[in-house]
């Protein structure tokens, strides 16, 4: 809506506004007054500046090479007035501008029942390894390095943590692995930084967009926490942006209901974590309508919510990456118990890869534990405890579950690991859900961290160790389990056939 929206909305605060559209800078001449009011453009902002400080503001903008247009003033006349020079060409009462158009009313109906799709039992002993390699090569998990390096992810040299961590950079032996988010240091004179991360989980929309939206919020928050963001202190800054990509809700009561459920889910998660949504956008017509063999067809995207998180990093020197650092380090599952309700196979990447079947009868849809999450995130974000600097690596557990997260931690440095559990292996190793992290810590520091976690009531489980074998072993206690060389993990993860 251009100026009609930005100025018109801000005018509600003062009670009116008056703008001269001839003062607006344009890309090309010939626009009529109404076009100048409603035309849209990128990288423009509307600001309210006290008249006595306009000169200072304009001078600041000039020093920064930013164009400024003094369009008019906010008033208390109750109207939005548009002028061309001295001539008033439009005057709309604010009451009409904001309330005169009748609101669209849609009917939504949610009747879907959660259907896990049944069980197709698999042997972890014989199929766990091949499944891991398949998962690492799937589009949701596989390397995006080919794309990342096409763009300036260095951001004028301000990036402290990049989308990829790289061992032996600048050499023929350089190998990269994925990080959870990025950290920028905007001012060279300050160690304060900004963390940016995203959360996306459209697979859960197949079951309930309510859970999908909460999972997206939770993942975005975990991604910035993983790289070093603050959380839980009065001065902490962590804010969210929503981006809806939706099938047309006007033509489908089910998609309308799905949208409502997603909004309830994101609201619930944001309130529980105290992370406000400060902006966002939506795309609500993501459908293809055409013909196939002479018949009308409609293909719609899954109801999808992308959540982006931005947070303050107190000191970029303590930022974290997800790669395992040294042989002998212990590996922990931090968060709810790996066999608890926050983790499940329903809606996981494995569940999708198996065509909606589960490899075991132990499947369930994950559910959040917000009280526990606040404790955990508060510790990671520095609101409680004091031993966070002992963390060697931190990586959230998302697509592909624990074993994919461990594999991603091994890719760059070529280390190995042994993971062991007494739980049902499919769900333990490949389940996804809420609040989970993989953390590594040195042997001397392990006891100190465990003591602090116990004291603060933060759930954890030591699940394995890092070694120098360049091989990943994962097993249920008393069984052989899987053995996969890190070179094979790397080859599977770097699969780019999906993107060629």
C-alpha cells in the first residue's frame, strides 16, 4: 500500500496526517498523485521526526548516503490529506480509511484426525546405516553449500559465525559443515553481535498446523541460541518475524482452519518463550490450477510458516559453532529426555522418507514442554548458571534427529563418535521434536557442567564420546548397531543431484 499504509497507519497515533506527494523521490517521472500514494518499493521507511531535529536528521542521512524526503506532517485533524504542492487532492477520514471497508469473513472447519500411517517394521541393525546416508542426502538436510557460496554471506567482513564452518580453510583439504545460524559483528569497535536463525517444519502440517507453527518458533529460537544468543535476562533482545506460505484459504475451509490453528500455535509459542513477533509477511495464493489429461487439477503447497529469529549476542568472542572439536570430548543430549514426549517419529524426515510409515510401533507426535524449555534456554542464553563458556560445540536437533545432528558435527574435522542408548533405537536416533540440542564438552569440564545442570533442573543425558576413528558408530546397548565412515557421511550430505 506504499505511503497510504505507512503514513496512514502512523496517522492513527496522532489523529491525522498531511503529505505533499510531489516531494516523494521517484524512480521515474509521470506518476499521478494516487499512484504516488499507493506505489510500493523496496528499502523505504517512514519516520516521524520532531521538527526541531529535522536538520540533524537530514544531515545524518546525508553522511550515510541515504535519501530523505520531508513529505509533510502528522496532525490531529482526523483525516489523511494528500496534497500536490498547495492543492489538496484527497482527504480521507481516518475512521473511513481504517474501518470503512467491510472485513472479509471466512469459514474454517478443522476435522482432520492425526493418522500416523501405520507401521512397516525395520531392523535397525541392518538398515540403520543406509537410512542415515539416505537422510543426509535428502533436500531438507543435504548441503546447500553450492547455493550459499553464490552470495555474499561474508557481509562486508562482519560475519563471525557463517552458514558453514570450515576446517583448514584455503587449503585443498578444506571441508565444510553446517551451522545453525549466523552471527554478525556490526561495529568493529564493539564485541556485541547479532544472531540470525530460521525455523521451518512444514512436514508437521500433514498432521496439525498448530504443532507445525510451534515447532517453527522453537527451532528458530534454538538456532540463534546455538550460535550464542542471549535469552531470558531483562536486557536480552530476541525477536521473531513470521512468513506464511499458504494455499488459498478463501477457497478452502480446511486451509482457513489450518491458518487459524497455525496462528494459535505461533502465538502460544511466542508467549511461552517471551519472544515477540515484530513483523512478517504472507503469501496466501500458493496454488497451481491447470489441467492434466484434460481434467482440471489443483496443486497446493503444504501450509508453511517460516520463522526468522534475530537476537543479541553479548560477546561475539564466545559465539559457538556446531562442529565437534576434539577427540575425547563427551557428547550430550541436552533438553528433555530423549525418550520423553518432546521427541517423536511422527512428522519426522524419516517418517516422510518411508512414505508415511513408521519403522517401529513406538511412534508418536512430539509435544513441547515450555516450562522446561525456559529453564534450558535461559541457561544457554546466559540468564542462569555461569559455565556456558565450557561448551565446545552446540547444535540443535531438527531434521533427521539426533544421529543426523551428530553426523553434521563430524563432517568438517573428520573426527569419529560412538553413540549408545538403552532406548528404542529408531525413535532415539531419528526422532524429531522440541527443545533438543547436541552438546560436546571436554572430559575435565563435564563434571562441572553436569553439576550445574542438576542444580538448575536442566535435563541432560550423556550419549557418547568423540574419537579420532573418522567413523560414526551408533547402537543399542548389547548390539552391534551401525558403523559408517565419516567420508561416506560427507559424500551423502554433499549430494547435489536434487539441485542440479
